[in-house]
C-alpha cells in the first residue's frame, strides 16, 4: 500500500496530573525535514525524537509540537529574565564609556537580545522519561500513519484508473497504426512521386525509399515500451516502503515514449491520442509528488 506524504494527527494523554497534546503535520517534500516545538523539559530528547519520527515519516516536511492542554498554542508561558537584562545594560554602559560611543539601547533592541525572554517553567513541571515521552509520540505517529495510508489508498485508485486509460489509448493507437499501414505506404509513395515530378526512378528503389520512410514513422517499439512501463508502475503500487522516486522515474519514461510517438506519428488520429496519453501522464506525475 502506498502512503501519502500529507497527514495530520492530534492526540492527548494525561501525565503528571496534566493533559499533554501532541500534533503531527506533514507536507510533501522531496527529502525528510523535521521542525519540532517542544517544552524545555523535552529538549534533552531532541535526537531521539528525530530518530523516532524519521523511522515512521520517510519523506516530507514534518512539524511536531508537544505542549500542555489549555495553554496558548499548547506551549509554556514566557517570562522576562531580569538578571540577563541588567547584565546587557551594564555591558552596554561599559562599552559606551570605554569607546566614547553615543546612543542608548531601546526596548525593542533589548527584547531581541538572546536569553532576555524565555519560556516559563512551572515549579510543578512534569519530569519526562524517554519511555513515557516516546509512548505519547508513538500514539500520534501511528494516527498520522493511518491518515497517510488512507490518503495513499485514494491516490492508488486514481493512479490505476489513469493507467487503465493510458493502456486503452495506447491500444487504440496501435490499432490505428496496424489498420492504416497499407494506406500510409501508398500515401508516402504518392508524395515521393510528386516531389520527383517527371524524374524517372526505378520501381524497386522507389519501394525501398518508401519502406524506409514508413519504418522511421513506425511507433511499435514505443508502444511496447509504454506497455512495459504501465505494467511496472502497477507492480510498484503493490509494494511496501518508499516508492515515490521510482514512480516519478517511470512517469518520466512514459512521457518520453509519448513524446516520441507524437513526433513520429504522421496521422492526425494518432497525434490526437498521444496528446490524451501525455495529459494522463502529467496528472499522474503531479500526484506522484505526494507519494512517500
């Protein structure tokens, strides 16, 4: 079953007499990227959290937030470190006097200095251990995975529908080519005679030249390769694990075959069908960008 890179999950769990909330969001992105918003008592587990999330979210831009229920945005309150402010002001005064500088620190400048504003840690802050925290995170990640699989199931249905359309259209193109070979051969022969005018040419040579031109416009090989790519795409959809890059590569190959078919085709009906094939491939490729 394929999985979408887009997901959202929110779970809550009581711990230390409080309700803790975990939110996991993921968006499609070529590589894995994690952005965490954690209360101070969880900073020590940052590396372990990254490993845990990446073991579940293989690709995508993931945002993980953990906080207490009921607090604004689920996070700790903020407070001013007055000792840090005094230290900055004392240092500024010393530098101004030593180097004969002018100017004062504004409130805006002070508030931007590192360490001036910090998250407020309550005295009754819950002491987290990795087993307790990982259990909470796994609940949220498991829920996110379920969402990914549900979205992936919808994508797979859409893919298989479009693959079937491409297969039917490719078969129609093949039928058109087979049914018009004789007429196309005569058309080329008539065109070649028209270009040569009254110039005499041996009948055998004429047929060889026409056969050569007809062979150059034949798209049988492209049809065979297209069907092979369609079959392989369908097989990859049934595989487990990370398949997004493989599907994207197959889309490129299918598009290449469709472009070749369009450039070689000399029949309007064939050109029209190859445009329909390219349209379906492009729609598949857009959706593939959201597959892990």
